């Protein structure tokens, strides 16, 4: 029973007691009337109060899905719906191994993190989200929490009117920053719009944790994938780490140093790392360890 239900029950009980007392005595009681008026005022105030940050009712995304430009999809190397295309098998293999480990951990929140910048973490997050959503019994919410340099919107060719950072700062429902992509069933994207300076403080805020919990618990088969800033260049990922149950580290051959990977694993020692993705390797496809 939520707070509104409790208020309604209390109001009904007060009315019933007042009616019984009036019937027994033949007169009303000013104290009863005052109690009823007080409970009604509380109920009215509760109805008019804004919801907690991130709280939403009904459908998450009310706007129609947008169409992903085919040329943009090819240029950005984004998977086709159902993870079809030449890179599909590699991401499906990554999906299967990641989900197997996450199911073992009973985890539904995954951080996709690069040790350093420009190693392909955002593309990995997008395509992994598409691959997971291709499974009929899974749904995915892809969240752009790289609030220092948000880029998912550019990858998808979307110009959101509001970003998740504004929702969190202003206490607005995060559904206002959600979009769906035409043809990509079971995939929802929560977009960031602009870079902000206080990103790590915002990600560490209790309201953000509450929003993540609401998003995670809304659907039992949902996987949340967070695209986060590089681990060694900002404290955002560590600030947000209490909100995630697993991490996937993305590195790039000839770009990520061994000591950077070792340091990243040390920083994430309290979070299960489900694997490491190696981009741009000499092998013909994406590698997973």
C-alpha cells in the first residue's frame, strides 16, 4: 500500500467514525470535521506535489520512434535491427558471454567503460545494447551517462530537446529524455544533451541512485547499459560505481597501455568485471577476453 492509499483509507475511516458518532449522539463533532478537513488537505497536497526525480507513470516514451538514417548507420558502424550485418556475429558472441556472466551475478546494470578516451566504448555500448535487445526475452535501456562528452545522440543523429542531465538537475521525469528507434524493438535510449562541469557530483547524488533503481526495477527482464566517461581521465565512473552491478572494459590495440588496463582493474576491484573488449585488433573480428 502506497502513501496515497494510506491517506484514502484514513480519510474513509475518519468519515465513517464521524457518521457513527453523529448517529449515536444526534449531533456532529467539530473535532471530527477538523480531522476530515486535515486529511483531505494532506491528500490534495500529495496529489499536487511534483513526483520524485525520475518517477514516471504509464508509457515511458510517448513520442513516436525516430528513423535512423541508413547512411549514418553505416558510417557509425551501428548494427542493424536484430543485430544483423557483418559485425553482428561478433556482438552476438559478446552479448552471450556478457549475459551469461551477468545472469550468474544476478546483475541487470552494466557499465561500459574505457580506460582512456577514443577506444570505442560508446560504439560498443550501442551495439551491445542492440544485440541484447535482439533476444526476445530481454529489453534494454541504453543510458548516456558520459556527461562530460555525451555522444550517443550524435551517433544516432538525434537532437533531443532535453537531456538526462537536465532531468536530474531539475527533478524532471527522465522519460522526457528517452527515445525509441524505429525497427529496434525492446531498445530504449536515454540521451544526454550537453556537457556539464559537475558531472561526477550529479552521478554520485542520491536522487540519481533512486532514478537508476526505478529504471532497473520497472521491467524484470530489462538490462541497463551505461556509457560512462574514461575511467582514468575523470572520477565520474567511480562516483557512479555504487549504482552498477557489473562492468565491461573497452580497450584498443596499440592505444591502451597495459598499465592503464591494470590500473583500471584495480580501481574497479569492488565491481565484477564481466570481460574486456579489444577493438581494432589485427584479428578479423572484435575480440573478447
